[in-house]
C-alpha cells in the first residue's frame, strides 16, 4: 500500500445517492404490463436494484424461465425514459448527500467516483439533474463492466485514477455493493436508507452501516489513517 495513492470513495447511485424507487418500480410495472405480464411486487423489484438490467429482469422472470429477457429490458428502458421526461420525474438526493459529496470532493487527498448498475445515459442524467458531475473523477456503469457483484467496476475505477484497492472504499445500500467491494479487495460502508436491510449489509461484510451521510467524511479519514 502506498500512502501517496489517493483515497478513493466509490458511491453506488440508486438507493445510496438518490431515492429512485418510485421511478424504478413504475418503469418495471409498465414494462411488464406492456409485455402482457403481471408486474412483480414492489419488494421484488427493489430487491434487484443494483444489478445490471438484464440480470435484474432475469431474476424477476423466474416464474417465466422461457421468456426472453431482451424485450423486457427494452420496454423498461423506454418506460424509464418516458417517466424521466414527465413533470412527475422525481429522483431526489437522500438527505445530506450533496453536502457530503461537496465536503469530500474539496479534500485534496480524496477522489470520488460512482459505480452503478445504471446505464451511462441514466447516470449522466442523474448527475446533471443534481449538478454533481464535476465532483466525480471516475464513473463506471452497466455499460462499462459486468454486473455487480463482479469486481470489475471497482478495479477499473481504481486503475483509472491511479489508486489502490486498499485505499478505496465502496459506499452502497445493497449486498451487491458490499460483495463487489469484497471481491475487489476493498473495504465497504453500507447505508441504512436504501433497498437492502442493514443486517444484510453487515452479514455481507460491510465495515459499518451508517444512518446519516454526515458521518461519512470522518469514517473515510479513520479508515485510511
């Protein structure tokens, strides 16, 4: 481990930075209904948030194993795009996400990134919506790497900024995030306000689970002291 390497904080997006559950559930419901299928329950949809879309939908289709995934993937993308254009589009930041990102981004020894199962287009739209794009040194999406919990997104992000996995922490709300970090050899911090319960994050290997974004800068300092 090289102490001169940057401290890299990699955030998940949905369920960690932004509360997108209404959009995700609505888009999935529309996708299934336009395909002539009964939509999955809200809890089932939220359980697969964080996975790349084809894998997520395949899990929701376990009762219909012979149905092709690709048409539903395209139907979901179309529904999500339509919802994003509407006046009801709501993907708000979680409390104190902006302040925490700005505080960490201002530190000369810290770089920020995003590792998400969203598409590149979707992530770009979210960051633009909230005016946060300039704070992130590296972005990795479902268009760039295999689905979580495969570690490729983390490893690619680390390499892109000249970092080290030991000085990288993944912050996420699902076990997929925690398992991805573990597979990459990086520590992880769970957040309690997302789509998987805190006890599941702890069981998956999170160093800690936080209830308030404002404690994160201090944890980053302590983690890499």
